[in-house]
């Protein structure tokens, strides 16, 4: 299977597209720009969802659900938000079909069924949620409101790529309301840290936490916090964002509360989200020319056991050992699969699980039964060893932790070796085309310079790192004074 994959060195984009399909994660659908997430791909998303949901609830958030459709008048109430998404909106104008009198057996939109007001198919939910919060909030006693929803959104993309950019995608979006600016800012910063924690400890992806420049902010936000990751091809990927919305949406929807001093005030807001784009990030950070490499914390199957046999008696004997091992592994919270299908040879099974990135593979044959051993293979290093069955479950538990750490450290070393400080524009363009990765450079703080650099190089300011040093310098492009370095990169 993996032999049919285009190598990353030959064509990284083609490698990615082939891998998503061949590993049975997703495929293009009959709807242009939309994807079908297949069971194995959805299982990865479910594990992401479960961990994030746990983390959200541990920080005091609750889940709710709001309508898919947003009346156009509500959507346009916050002008910057409406303008920012206007070109990507799908709009419902009619509510009924009818038989086409000119084409028997066909349907047409009923011209008499035009909606009084068009409905925008949810590109993001601030408008519908803040119109709802107006009825929920009267007093400081009603605050804070800490709500998350798991949903789908539609952003009418013309150039799509599975998981990374599709017209419809799955995500979560948090929407919170607070009595004070400081509380809302703290919430936005907290959720960005939650995303960073998830990316690093579950996805094994090192991220840089930062804030977006004004031109890169979420439409309608006063500040956008983000986590930025680096893929193996040297391009950056925005892995999550958390927005301090100020009082913009509260004013647009007239959401006020009576403070404990008896004053009528507008509330302060945040929103934050991650999407199925994270599956794409997972693939591009760790996988290789043989297929997926999945961190154990998010792998749907952490251990697969493959019997190697010639007779039914051998298969039965191997099955006893396998089932005992499975019981031990599951008691330790390890997900495993015993693949005793007789319609496929062991070699084909090995290739399948290698392609699908199962972290550990165990092979058991007749000689292993005699010696009370198994062959244990790591997907990340492709190493194999013969080990004793006794104590194997504990060894596997430790090995899965080691694989998780090794994958993170490998990605961290790659990321760190691809952050390059430059002080002039010639070096900037040279590094961008040859070494790639993040470029740490001074910027004069103007949108004009930011746009000109983007126009000339296709590189954008990914973020102003939260931990950057206060370091006066000269802008890499204009030579004007700069308060500190920012990170540029080409990005997905």
C-alpha cells in the first residue's frame, strides 16, 4: 500500500492528498468542496473531541447547541464580522421545491416560496448566539456565561483540500460573556493555553503561542490569540484561535447587564475554536513516506495483534495468548485490536496498519508460542524486537508514553531548527525559498509593510509571540524602528 504513495520529497501536496485517501481517513464527496470523513478519520476526530471536551468542562464550560441558520439581519448587525465573512457565506433564499412542469421527473425551486428574509448558513455563530444571550442576561448574577458548541460550519471555499480547507467542516466554538474586560481577556488567554496544552500533550505538536496582527485578526475581535504549528514542508498552520471580542457584539445586539453597583453596562465577550483542520495538522507533522504516524494519545488503535499461522490449531492457540494480552492491555486503558482475518496474509495486514499509523504492532507465530515471546514493532521508528510475553502489558504502556514523547521531541527539534532570525530582506527571501520555516524578523508595525511583504513573498505574519523579547531594531523591509521581532512564514 505505502509503496504507491508519492514521497514527500517528490511532491508534498500530492503525498498528503494520497495519504488521506489511502489511509481511509476521508474522501471527496458528491458536493463540490465538501468531504466525507470515513470511520477511521472520524475516530481520530472523536478522540480529539473527547479530550478537548473534557478540558473545556474542567475549565467550567458547558455544551449547548444553536441553529444552523442565521437571519441576514442578525448576521449583518456586527458590521466588521459580517464584512469579514460575506464572501464565504452560503445563503438560503427559498424554502420549497416543486415538480418542474417543463421537465417531467425533475424539480425546481418554487418561485412562490421565497423567504421573507434570507438565512445565512452558519459560517460562525456569534450573531445567533449573541441575539440569544440578550434574553439570558439581565444582571451580574447571570454572568459569566461559559458556553461551547460542537457543530458544523459552511465557508464557501473554492480551492479545497481534505481536512485543511473544505466548504463544510466540523469544529467547536466557545462563546463566553463576562462582567469585566479583565475577565474576558483572562478567558481568551486561558483558552489559548488550553489549545496549546492539547496540541502539545495529545497531538505531540509543538506550538508557538502569540497574538495576531490587526490585519490577521478575527473579524469583529479586538485581539486574537493563536497557536501556530510548523509542518514538515516548512509551512505554518494556524492550529487554533481565541478571540477577545471586547464589547463589539454586546453593543451590536444590545446585551446589557445591571452591575452590582446598579449600573447598566454592556457585557464583555470572547469566542474560540478549533476544527477538523487539526486532523490535517496531525498528518503533516508526524507522517512519513510509508503512511500515517499517529501519536498514541490520539490513535484509534494503539496496539494491533497479528497472528502468523499455517493451521487452524495454531490460530486457535495464538488466539488464547492474544486474548489474554488484550484483556491486560484494556485493563490499563490501552486500545487494541486482534486481526485474525483469514482472508488476508500477515504481510498485507502489516502494510495496512503501517499505512494507518498504528503505534505498536505485535506479531505472534508458532515459534513465539514455544518461546513465550512476541515480535513487537514500533511504527514511528520502524524498529522490531522479540520480547517476552510476561510483563508485556506494562512494557507496552511505557513504550506508548515513550513514542508520544519521542514524536513531540522530533517535531520540536524540527520546529526549532526552522526558526531563523534575519535582519535584512535579501536574507528573508533567501531563507523563505531555501530553508523555509518561521522567519523571526523586525517589523515596523504597519499594515502597509505587512501587506507589501505578503505581496512580494506570499509570507504572512503568523503571530507576535507572547514570549518575545523586548528588542528594539529596524524593520526587515523598510528599515524603520521596530519594537520587536515577529514570526513570518508561508502558511496553509
